């Protein structure tokens, strides 16, 4: 599997965001083990230190826990905690800019809703 990394963001943060997305999408559930640092490093041709740094950030946020000799596991409540923080971040950081653009374009709520696709529709 080939992964494209952005030059604009450190790779460890991009990897962390991929794991966060997997938790939010239900691909990783509480109690599930994360792939080993060595496995991820080999699969994505990354330095193991890069993977460790991403995993450490997740552990620092209490989204995963280290189990000595076993690896890293998704903590209970991680998806709910992530959802709450991602919603807050969206409303604080992304929504205001979107609202300005909507207002600038003179779009109305009815028009936006009429043109909205349900989640997952149109994805290939």
C-alpha cells in the first residue's frame, strides 16, 4: 500500500491523524491493539522514531495506553473523547472561515442543504 505524505506537516503528525481517523471511523475500537512500531515503520517506509513519536502523542492524550511487552492499545472512551475534541476544534478553527465564505457567496441554508450529499454518498 502506497501512502502520500504531505510536505506541509511533519510525518509523525500525519500518522497520528491517520490513527485518529481510524478511531473515529470505527476501524480501531477500544481495546484494539495498534500495529507495532516496527510494522508501521516497515509498511510505510518510515523511521521507527517517527512512528514512536506519533504513538507517544496519542498516549500523552490518553487515547492509547502502553502495555509493557504487549504494545499500544486504544483506551476505553477514546472515540468519544476524540469526537468531542474534533467537534470543538472544527467549530473553533474551521467553521468560522466556512461561515465567512458562505456569507460572502450569498448562500442560503436551504440551498446548502439541497446540494448536500449524505455522508459516504458519491465516494468511490
